[in-house]
C-alpha cells in the first residue's frame, strides 16, 4: 500500500460519520468524536491439543483472512477439567490497526456478512461498558479468501471492535453510521 492510499471506509468516516456524530452528540472538535482504535480477531483451537496441525491450519486461514500473521496463543496454566497443560496451543489471534483495520471491516461488512446463512443482523446489545463491540462467527468460510473445498475443519472466531467511545450509545451510533448491520 502506498502512502497516498486511504481506505474507503476511512474516507466515509472522515467525510460523513464525523459531521453526523458532531451534530448528534454536540462535539465541538472532530477529534472528540469516537473512532475505531483496533480490531482484535481471536480463533479458538481447542482441538490442537490432540493434533498440532489444526493450529497451523487455523493460523494459515486467519492470515489469509486478515493479511497479517497471527500470533499463537498458549495456555497460561494447566486446567485438568479441559485436559489442557500449561503451554498447550489453545488458539491464535490478530490485532489490526489503521489501514488494515479499515480494509478488514469494509470487507467484513460488505462481502463476508452477506454470505452468512439466515442472517438477520447482529445484536445491538453486545457492547461492553467502554463502548467496545464483540461478536462471534461460527464459520470462517464466509470470507472469500478461504476456499471452502480446501477446508478440512471450520473454525469459529470472535471479532472485537475496540472504539474510543465513552458509552454504548456513542459506539452503537458510530458503528451504525459506518454501515454495521444491526438487528432491528
């Protein structure tokens, strides 16, 4: 990506979303408006304790989806009920910021979400007190980067949109103006 390239969703944010947020919430400065800070994508791979190749497949698929190499997450302590030892691979995660974050969110909203079967919108109640939104996807094959014929096992993923909003209402309005499909 060259230096003059600006993601489409970032242009939408700067030209359309910020003026609407300033008007609705009465911000005097555009820097006071809530914005996306980062997107954290987590893929749990509990089956990797039996077969370590599953973790490598999940890592490969997540890197295809995000365009960034994920980090492998290991168990911090042993949990006997789940038959997990300390240091066992339990998942992989990616943190996207700046241009990569806007590109991923644009592809997610406009390309991947319409491919979800029986989709009626995401819950508008999944915000935490700080204005961050977390959602779960049951199949990673909704992304066009993944070829369904080559997938042995489908993985679920958690996507967390971290915002600078101070309340749930501000964060909900920000995501709605960015085109996020909430349930009515």
